[in-house]
C-alpha cells in the first residue's frame, strides 16, 4: 500500500483498517459492511454498520480516498474487477 500520508491517523477500528489493507493488498473481500462501503452503497453501509463504524463512516471513506487505489473501490464493478485482478496476481488461486 502506498503510504503517502503515514502521519495521518484515521479514527477507525483497527480491525476495519486491517480488513481494508487485506482487501487492497490481497483482494480478499471483507465483510458485508465494508463491501457496502467499497461498492459506494450508502444504504447498505449504514444498515450494516455497528454503532462505532456508523460513527466513523466518514473516516473510513476518507481512508479510502487518501490511501486506497481508486480502482479498488467506488462501485460494484470496481470491486469485482479488483477481486479478479488480485486473484490473477495470486495465480488464480482463491
């Protein structure tokens, strides 16, 4: 992952950050809440979020905007393509 802004602290749960890094670096889909965030599905994200993640949804999106490659999120098509791309990098192994 590109550490362009290592001094920025994002107020997100450590397990959310870890799941996003696994997604970005390895292409393994996270849980339903984060999949909704990645797909830019606001209704899905809000209804699937626990209270902490709902309160920090802005920070999660900011993390993605600042740190994640744009092709890995923003639409269902981007998410599907990123997963396929990362699977191909792994040699087609799931």
